[in-house]
């Protein structure tokens, strides 16, 4: 039996399919985007795409060896979109993985922080500039198609795929995929336990990444005798071998009795002398993962 099934484009899963379970995050949730798991059909692109029947992934099935690809060849671009949520009382843990669609932002020549109106305006500007009837350049037809595909994929996004890396230089950490997986594992373990198969797919996306740019925020408060700890990790994970790129959002809110708890600063610090294999450790300004004092 085949590791893939062929599904018509009209039936492909799109970002809006998972929004009902969108995690509660500090930054805006990705909005529904037509064709989020693939570019718009065109004369130069197939109407159908192979989709892993087990995970719903587009590109290749992580649970099986891709057909037609040799070991020394890069795998196709992978596009994954999942949300897992765990709740118990007032506590909540969620993990979201979404295609970031770097190539579409580049095609429109705008940042991922762009609003829906800005995306529309830029699309109109570039579609006129590269329209084959108005631009005789040989490359205009290809650029016109890229602009159309990008608009189809991003037209319903309203700043919700933004990854504000440059806005938080004090919170920036660049990790390998394996390092990022180790950091995220402790944060999202409860949510991962709600669907081990989807969790394995999410782990695959992070682990296979060449680089993950990670922003981590932490806060805690005591109210009515209850301690609330909130940790949010946002990451842009890219596999440079095949162009796969995903926005990963992990949210963790744990509510427990305060019991005379003494708070710590609301800041994540990766100790300079920590080795690549160590879990995060506690410093004067870090309480992440309930790590021990140093």
C-alpha cells in the first residue's frame, strides 16, 4: 500500500480547519489562510498534492520513507499544521505548529508582520508591475505567478503569522532543531500526551530543522492564594535543506496553591556556561521549567 494518498486541492486541509482549537497565546493566533498547506493551483502547478493519510502533512509522510527519493537527496518541503490543547481546571498547555510560508512573504516583498490590508495593497501593486501584458521582461510571467500564489496563500492573514524577532533582542536564542525540541519538550508535555501521533509529527518538524530562532517569555502572579505561572515560547524553525519553515507556538499556564511561594523576575535566561545538552538552569532572573537554583 502507498504511504501517500492523492487528495483534490479543494479538499486539502487549510489553516482555518484547526482554528477552533487555537491555543491561548500572548501573540495573535494565525488566521485562516486559503491554501496554507500549498500554493494556489496554476497552469504550472498540479491540481492535486500528495498528503500523508496518517498525519495530514503535505510534502512527505514522516512515518514512511518518501517514494522516489534517494538517501542523498533532500526531502520535499514539508508543510504541517496542528494544534494540541490540554486543560485541567484553570491550567492549560497548548502547542501549535503552522506553515510560516517564507517564500510567499518574499514573493510579495513584505514582512510577516504585514496586515491584511497591507498584503492586499502590495498584491495589487506587484500584480500590475509584473502583469505579462504590461511587462515585456522574460521573468515577468514567473514573478506574476509567484505574486498570485502568495496572495492566495496569505490573503486572510492579518499579522497573525508575525514572528517579532527583531523587536526582542534580549529574548533571542538561536538553537538547533534538537536543542529546541529539548526546550519545548518540558513545556508542552501535557498537550503532547493528548495525541501522541500528532505530537510525534510536531517533534519531527522541530528536530529536522536546521535552525530555530526562539523567543521565550515568562511571568508569574499570586492571587487569592493561587500561583499562576505562564510561559510562552514562539519559534521560527527552518529546514534549509528543503525550505520547510514553520511557526511553533507553545503556551503553558499552570495554576497551583501558592504555599508561601516567593516570586522571581519575569525573564528567561540561558546561562552562558550551559552546555548544548543541558536543560535550562535557574539563575537570578530565571524560573523556567522549575529548574534548581545555581
